[in-house]
């Protein structure tokens, strides 16, 4: 029977029968055998298909400081772009250099490329690790889910040949990640030790050996046999099994520190030089495999310098891209190499730029606040204008001592609160030096509140009215009007919050007293008013209008409480007086005044308006028109509460004085009447009285002259008549 067989496209279609079928079977067998040989070849040479993948790469590797100024106070950070290969993830391995030399003398991250016989050192010292007894590498077993080695606790370990770079003298750092399987045990973690001697060893003691349980220790030897300096912490690892733990050791020549994770677990002080042992560096055991470790180890790095506590912390945080400022010094030149690894192999190592550390600016800027200033503002919108002696990166201000800070640019408007304000301004320069300056100011946009104490809304039967107000804040001035603003009276400032004025001889009428008060920033309250009535009967000595100036015919009634004056008696400038003297209240009214040869007689009424007995002192002074004191006396009267009485006094004067005189009656004594506050110059203190005695003497002379003229006229007429008679 004939049939058709179809092969791949390059195989021709062949017609054949049962007798001619060997050719196509031979071609098929050849392809299968060739493929088998190819796979066998890959297996023999430890190849795999991923070897044909493109390796991971990094680019744009840039080393910079946090401020951008490369200062001593700056942290250094490396950044780069990373391209991941077709494998699952990439780890970028960093190796830091200072002044051209690596700071790590062993840098073994145990990543792709590690195997059962070898692990790479990235420090540049080529301190490769030799893997013994089948210590297993796992590409995802590490603390960061990348590569790590596991140790069986029997005979697994890694050793690094004895080299000078691992023979520390008096400064070093050891770091690594450790995973304890089950029991902590008595093991070596990292140790430069063999049977002949040792220089340093980090390990564990457990199960009561030398009295220790779950202990972590670091020991240093100066002679290769004795423990010269150590930190040994019992029970340090209790409960830390079956999880990754970070360990670090630093020694700076005087202080030995042992870290668990990012915390100092113990310290010891002492100055030694380490023994120069010819032992290999053992990882997971000593240099010859004794005291084997049971667990996993990752990222073992040794430095020939004592790292700062801050740098240990960032290594614990897996920040291998960061060097803290505590590691740098003025003039240092730093760079970093970055090598990408994709769990299988390394990409190309790329070096960063070199960065030189320069001196830090530690001088804070000096702030000047132009506005606001220490004063009271009448608006809540305040201009904030500040300057400094150098360029400022950030300006901030606060009204609450830093609880709330607001960033701003100078010459803006801010909002002040009503009342007292404390503003603090902060300035940060490019080196983050900070200065602050405060200013106190007030905002007052509210007029003072006025409380009217007197007068009251009632009818007064006296013509002397007391005006008194109180304000709720200090006021610079206050006043009032009772005639709609035609006449304004400025009140006396008693305590900045209490003001008074006494208005005398107020005429009978209905009044609306309107008050005003200005505070220190001229906020004005002119809204408070009160109505009152004055109704004084003539029997009680009717008052003059509006504070003096009118004259009434004198009635000289014995119980007068106000002054009635006759212009015929030639008195002028009479002013009734009512005043509060401290806690005393007195009203004084003049009844009559007469001048006789050598004396001036005065009659007056004193009224005690207080609710208590009080003594009233009066001072009577006679002046000439040159304001020279010619005579003065003092009178003292004691009056019961709410009573009045009529008194009289005689004031001696020079009987030879033949001129107009002034009588002053007041509640206090003046040494001089020339000053501006003397009562003769003011309308509010006492009585100023003009007595024209000189005019009486002139009338007498005129009368005599008239009598003489009349007498002479009659004599002259008599003589004329007599002459006429003789002629006749």
C-alpha cells in the first residue's frame, strides 16, 4: 500500500511505500540525537538557559549631599537608574571609597555568582570566600530575600585567606545578618582564629558553658591566647531564634561596642593593639571549621575603621546607599561603585562622581524685622516685612511659640489678633542654620466702652452737676456736651479709666448729656448719653446758666446755698464752686461781700453734701491787680453729714490801700497767683471777685467837687446880684 508522509517545511514531500521508509526515520532520529547532545553539553559545563539573558545594568550614578553644598554636616546619598534583566529582581551592591581607598576590606553580600565553592568579595581587595563542605547557597534565603548561605551546624563554613587587610590593629567594624536555627548554641559567627592563636572572634555561648545561656559575645586578644578586651552579654539572644538578627561590632581604640539590630547591647573600654594572627577569617566557624554555626548568614562586611552609631543604624535599615555626616570630615573625597546583580550574575560596575567635603557654615543668619514694630495697631491686617544678612532658604513665623508655623515670603500681610500679640520669625539659611527674632505688638480696633456714673436720669434741685464716667480700658481723653456739641467739656483724667467734670450754675432745663472717650490709638466711642433735668427754685438760690456768667439781684436770705450778686454792688466774675476733694464733697456759695476801711467782710454758705461729718478748710486771699498777695486768712468749719451753714469772716487789708482789689476763696492755699494754674486764671477753682472800693472814694471826691461848684455858683450869683443893687 502506498501513502504520503509530511515533514517540516524544509523536508520534501516523499512518496514511498513500505519498502522505502528508512530515509525519513533516519532524519528524525538525527534531530533527536543532536538535541540530546546539546542539552548534555550544557549540563556538563554548568550552563543554563538564563545565561543567554541580558545582564542587569545601572546608569546615571550620582553621589550628592543632602544640602547640595557638600558640607561636613551633610549626609551623602548615591542615586542611579537601574534596568532589571529578565530575572526576578536585582540587588545593587555598593562599595564606598574615601580618598581613593575602599572603606570596606571585605564586602560579601552572598549574591548571584556565589556557589558551593566560592563567594565574591566586592571590596576591591579580592578577599574571596572559599566555601567548604558543601555549605549551601540559596538565591532567596537572605534577610532581603536575595542570596544567603545556610550552615548545617556540623562542618559547613566559609574561610577567607589570611591577608594584611584583615589584620586589624586598633580600629575595625564587623557587620552581618544571622538567622539562628532553633537552639542558639555555642558557635563562632565571624572569627580570625585557628589552633595556633586568634585576634578577634564574635560568637555565642549557650547551655551553661562558662555560665552563659543564649549569649552573644565579642572578644579581642592582644597576645593571641588571652581574652584582653570583650563584651559578653548573657541571655542577649533569648527568644531571637528562627528570625534574622543584625549584629555589629565596633572598636575605635578605646571603646568596644556590640550591637543587636540597631541598638548598643553592651560596651567595654580599654586600649589594646590586636594580635596579628596568621589564621584565616572564618564565617560560620573559626578559620579551620571549629565551633560550626547552625543557621543562615548574609551580607558580611568588615571595615578597617570604627563606624559611628548613626552609620550602624542605616546599615541595619539596609541603606547601603547612604553615608551619614558622622563618617565625613573636611577635605574628604568620596565616591561609590555600584554593581547590579540579578541573582545569577553581575552587571557592569559603574563609579559615581567624586565629592569633596567642604567646611560647613555654622553661623546663623541675623534677622531684622522692619514691620510690625512694638506699638498698637488699629487694624488686624499687619504688614510682615523682614530681612537678613544672607540668603535665606526658608522663612517661617508663629504666634504661639512654634506650635503652629507658617512659611512665608517677606513683605506679606498677616492677621494679628485683637489685644496683645507675640510674633516670632525664623530664618533658615542654605546650611540649615536657624535664627529667630520676636516682636510684641498690640491690635486695638475696638473703642472703649463707657459707663456713665453721673449724672443720673433724674431731676436735680441743685445747679451744680457732677459728670463722671468709667471706661473698660485705658483712655487718653474723655469729654461731654449738654447742648448737642456747641460746647464741649474735657473731663479730668483720674486713673486713665475714670474721668470727671463739675459743671456749676447749670440753668433750669432738660438736658441730654452725650459722652465721648478716645483710647490711646484714637478709637472713639461717642454713643453713650443720658437725659437729666435741672430744676432749682429761686427760694433755694436759683443757679446761673451753663456754668456762670449771669448776675442776679442779691436777696441775702440767711439760708442761701447759691450766690446771688447785684451789679449795683460792682461785683464781677463771680463763680459758684462745687468740687470733690478726695472722698469729701462740698458746695460753697457766696452771699455778700463788703469793703470797709482796713477790712473786707465776706458772708457765705458752706454745704456738706457727703454722708459723713467733715472738716472744710477755706483760704481767703486778697490780691491787687498786679496779682500780688496783700492779705490772706484761713477758716476751718466742721459740718455734720448732709448739712449747710452760713458763715462770715473779716479779712484785714491795709487801710491806706486806695485801689481795686481781688478776693480769692478756694479750698487750697496758693503760694503764687502768677502761675497758669492759679484760680484767677481758671474758671473752675474758687471765686474770683472784683471789689471796686476805689470807685467809692472817687464818688466822694466828685461829690465834694460838685458841692464846691454849687457853693461857688451861689457865691458868684450873690456877687452879681450885689453889683446890680449898687448900680441901682
